[in-house]
C-alpha cells in the first residue's frame, strides 16, 4: 500500500517558470510533511516542511500548499532555475502516539531548461 | 564529522555473501534511520534507532536484514545471504530529535550491487 502518492513522475520547466509537484496521502495520523531535494549521487536534503495547522508555508522561492480536507499538499518553485534541476520527494510522518519514520513518495525528476 | 558518513560508498558482492554497511551519524544526534532506495524510487524505511535500541524495525524486509547500534552512535546494517533483489542504495540518516519531529540529515549512501 503506497501511503504517499506523488505526481508527476517527471517535469520539464523553462527557466523562470513555476514548477509544481503534487502529493496525496492516505494516513490521517500523518502530521509532518517535508519535501526533500536529491541531486545525483547525494543523499536527500530537507528543502521545506509543513505541519497541518497551517495551509501554506513559504521559504524564498519555495512554497508548500497544504489541503488537510483533501489530504493533499504541493510544492511550488517560483522563478525556477537550472540549479533546481534535481529529484524531489514529498514525505509524511506521524509524530505523536509513537513516532515512526518518514514515508516517501516515489519522487519527481525535475529538469529546468535554460 | 560535519555530516552523516557512510562506508563503503560502493560494495559489489556475490549472491549468498554476507555484507555489512556502516553509518556514522552527526555527533549528538540520538535518532538514526536506515532507508533503502532502489533506482527511480523514493527512500523506503527500514529501521529506526533511538539511542541504542531499535524503536521501529517494521521496515526490515525479512530476517536476513539486521541492524545494530551498540553504543548509541555508529550503526551497522547487516545483510545475510544476499540476493540480487537486495541491490540498492542504502541510506542512513540521523536526527537530533524524535522521529518525524525534526529534520533528517542523510548520508550519501552505500550502493550495494549483488551479482
């Protein structure tokens, strides 16, 4: 059972455009939703994270939008740059009542064309 | 060290052999995680340590996989009787706080190839 579904699998965006990646989760006990960025040959690195008590979080060019009723959240990259080309993973975890590890989506391979 | 260190970075072995993968977490991080990442997939949770004890090992695929963290710092993932399906990148991560409540810092992984 895939608990976090991510789309699209791959995405090509022109430099300066907006990149949008979507995720949906099933487990209503999840209460922490991070996005990780991974470059080839490297481990994933935390980009931005949100908790369900807010609907949006912005850090620089990166914004998470969260819809608790729909059990969906998305990553928006504004003014996308070639250096943003990487694989992005959404994730979710439960932090109360016996915390467990992050459950990751399958990833989105993002290419920003110059 | 400054980050999570994993050794070896690459390991090629033959089917049926025993393999150990080592993780040295960031100093002071009490939580340690092992994940497995297959090509084109997201990291898959294997096991989580809080201190010396395995708080959650529900992700270990079978009893050929075992992990230890005897002194609450370095951890070793052990795979017995390796199979070709075990080929993947094994990622280790550490965190300052309890699972899910803080940032996970990942190492660069150990790429295991079983021939």
